[in-house]
C-alpha cells in the first residue's frame, strides 16, 4: 500500500502542474492543453513513471487529466494493477507503461 508521503507527492505534482497550466489556449467551452508533462510514483515511491498527457479545464472549473507514462525506475508489475490516489487512478501494466487519470474541481 502506498505511503502517505508518496500519495502527497503525486497529488502535489498534479495540482501544481494543473495550476501552472491554467492560462493556456482555450476554445469557447474548455481549455485543452496537450503534451502536458506528467509523473507518478508507486510502491511507496520506489517506482517512478514519467510521460505526457492532456489536461482539459471546462468553463465551470472541472479538470480532467489523462497521461501516458513509462516506467523510469523501479519494478514493473506482474499483472495490470490499478491504484487510486485521491481523485486520480494509476493503471500500471507489465510492459512498464502506465496510464494516469485524474478528475477534480478547481
């Protein structure tokens, strides 16, 4: 089970990244940012994933972040593994790839 510090690191990185990206180019209904840098820690911080994704902020302040990640260091999982961190879910695959999905309100 991930430690509280690992959860805090993941959420801090995601929220700080989303806040820094708020003034991005927007269409009439939402702000869409592509190629957003993303990171995730797993296994109490012993596994680190990095990659990029898409961040969408609606005019009501709802945020959806979707990231495609690759294992940088740590141990790959033996079977698909889902872990929830607050409003985020990390799906890790045996190939060393992972998907991070977050939904929250600004």
